[in-house]
């Protein structure tokens, strides 16, 4: 058994006990569209698609509207000749050069809260970051997933998606619009290590290996594919 196996084993045990994800166990799965607003070739290779899957979630799984770390998982369909879709995970954190890494934080509302990738995306020899911010208003205090589900029944949820290269400021990349809820029977096992765009990898490599083991053990523990 390797060191990565030993480090990842608790994720399998915890998932088996909870019969759910270790982190972000409570969420809403939705479908939608993404439209690129950055110029072609400017930054990360996000393209227009009307077949996006996304999951809005609570990191710890606090009940009801109680504040929590919130997350957004995206699955973009594979580009032509690409072997897999592209999974992107974001969580509520700061947007500065340091707080992108160390700023994981709970929030008291969905609207306006920023979520960023906690590991940089390596693309064309540069490190890139992504940031998402919900623009649609969800009334009420807190971060209830039931409120997200109710809002999706009445209209789309809109997000601004921004990108930053290294420590540079964020600039607009795309617009995400979630249009409806997907039933729990069609849950998605997001994995940003296995499922990525051509020439895009998570950095650093050693941490990507550990995360790959953790995702695999978590799926095994909850019997997800």
C-alpha cells in the first residue's frame, strides 16, 4: 500500500459510514448552458455548451440555512476527440492571490458569494484560477439547498465565471445559466483529476495524485460509479 493509499483510506471509510460524499454531501444537481464571453484563445479552453451539469452544495452539510462552505461542481461535455468531460470544482474562498489557496470560508448566503478553484489549473505552462459568483437573487438568510431547488423551479440561476493567470486579477471568462433540477437518481461523480480538458491538469502533480486516490476511495465507499 502506497502513502497515497494510506492517506486516502479515511475517505472510503467516511463515505461508507455516511453513504454520501465526505465533503459537500448535501447538494442540488442541475443542468444548464455556458457561454464564453472571453475572446477565443484568451485563457482557459472553455467553449459554449448547452449540455452542462452542475451541483451546488454545502461543504460540511449543515442543516437548513445554517452557514457553511458552499461549492459549485461543473461538468462540461467533452470537446471533439477529447476522451472525457471536464469537471471543475469550486468552493467559497477569497479571490486574492493568497486567499485563493488558504481562504476557504463559510458564507451566509448564495447570492454574491465567490467560489474559486482551490488548486490551480495548469495550462500552456501557466497556472490558472477560476472564480464563480451567483448573480441571481435567492431570498432569505443562509444557504439552504431547498431554497436553491425552489428558485430553479421558477427560473434560471445565473453565474459569472472569471479566470486569472497566476497572481493577476480575475477577468470575465463565461456566463453560466442553470435551468432545471436533475433527479438524484442521475447523480454525477465529479472528479477533476480524471476528467479534464486536453492540456489542462491540476497542479501541483503530487497533490493531484492524492486527490485522485481520495475521490476514488470516496466513490468506492458510497458505491458510486
